[in-house]
């Protein structure tokens, strides 16, 4: 029996390719709100990060999440994402 392929995504912070289940998704909803998607199934445009605050810091510094989501992200939203990421790690 053939094994099912595992989806692989790239972390926006460190650039490492990992299985989708090991990463956390940052999503921009159709309304424009940016939030952490722990289920990986929320509607909207997404970017993936390792469950590590350092990857979020790298992605924030290089503005990789903003480019991936095609939107400006205020500092308050980054701070909230950092808190949520540390809570889910």
C-alpha cells in the first residue's frame, strides 16, 4: 500500500521546510484581521511559522509575514501573536 504524502510548508522566519503539522499558521481573514490559526483550517491567506518566538522575530524583522499576507501588520498585532505563540508552544 502506498504511503500518503505529508504536506510540507516553509517557515517564514527561518526558511526551513517542515511538515505542515509541525508549524503554526498566521492567517489574514477575508475581513483583513491577522491572527494565529492553531487548526490550520481558517479561511484566508496564510503564512507558516515554527512554534518558536525566534522565528517570529526573524519574520517580523524581515517583514516576511507582511509580504506573504499582502498587508501591513501593526506592532500591537505582532505583540499579540508573540503572546499567543508562547502560550501554544
